[in-house]
């Protein structure tokens, strides 16, 4: 039978959700819906049945991310994943593309020109113990973010990741459980949000000027999530991992960060990414 590759739409979400359940990935249908709203997807189908997916997000002119590349277990070995990737990369021509690879996916991505640049640690806890929040310093204050902050937060996010993500920031401002901005001497020094994802809650993005500010933001969000399932994905190089382990947020996975193109290098002393939106969207 001929395999068709078609643009993903809302009608494919139930089948896509079923594929992640087959993979034992935690995504809810609502997580798929958000991912598609913010990006574009491709599905492989045979006889009207979805047997593979790949999503892409173009974040401005120069940078893009790629994820949720899945092939039905019964259909693997037919080159479907390679075709999904080739067509997705063709649609991202001209962008520097980041993805997070499982061990099974790395060989294919390497053949397609991706180079490993590090690891992202997945930390989580099924029932979070009480966390004492880090207190603000004398020149610091925390406040809740609002829609009036959208342009500011988009700019801070771009400093850290090189990605222009106004749609993502607006979506999070409208949907997050808690969205905090940290100010120092009246100037924004970072932000972080707690949102529904997977088995419970996820923290991310976490954007801050330094590690101590990142810990302050994350601890404030964790302090209100006692007893809940909470997850955070962080680049190993960011330095949050040991502290998260000490809080009971154990590292459970460490996919490989890979780039096709030139990785973004944030300015020294500028905003840094301490927590990802997700492994798929980065």
C-alpha cells in the first residue's frame, strides 16, 4: 500500500494522541492540541490510518525546533521516520533546527546532518514534597505576569534562546496556572510559569539572568505544588540538576540535544534558559 504524507490538522489529534500512549509518553490530547496550535505537523497515513507524525515550530527567521517524531511500532523499519524528517526539514530550509533525540532516534538524525551538542535532563516527582521557596533579596520582587508583559517576555525569551516566540508567550499568559516575573531594581530579571502538562504539571520556560534567580523562580512555583506530579526539563549545562535532585525532583531521562545548523549562543551576563517549554518545543 502507498503511504501518504499530509498536513496535520485537528482531525488527526486523536490518532496522534494514541501514538504517544503507545510510546508511553505522557502527553495529553490537550498537549497535542497546543503543540499543533503553535506549529505545523505532518502525518504519515496508510489506508486512512495515521502511522507516523512529526511537528515543527519556526520561531522567527533563524531558529526552529522539531519534535513529536513518532512511527507506529508495527510500522517501523519501513523508512517512514526518515521520510517524515526529510519533508519536515525541507519545510524548515534556512533555519537552524534544534531537537532532542532518544537513543533510538540519534542514528537517523546524525545521518540527516544533526550534531549532538549536549543533553537535556528530565526531572520529575510523582507527589512533590513541600518545598521552601527561596526568598527575594532586598532589591528583588516577584509579581504575576499579565498580557501587558507579552512583548517584554518575548524579548527576554529571545535573548536566551534566539527564538522569536510571541504566540507561545501569549498562549502561556492565557493558560498557565501561575506565571511569575522576577524584577531587580525595577527591571525584569527573569520569568517562569507553571502549567498543566502530561501526568500533572510542568514548569517551563524558565528564563533568568543567573542560576540563583532561576532557583528563586522555580522554588516559588514548586512551593505551591505540594502533593502534585511536577516535571521540569533543563539543559544539563544550566546547572539546575543537582539542586532539583536534592528537592526530590529526580532525573529520569536525559535525551541528547542536537542541532542542524549553528546553535544559539546567548550573551554573557544576559538572559539564559534554565527550563524548557518542553522537549519537543524547547
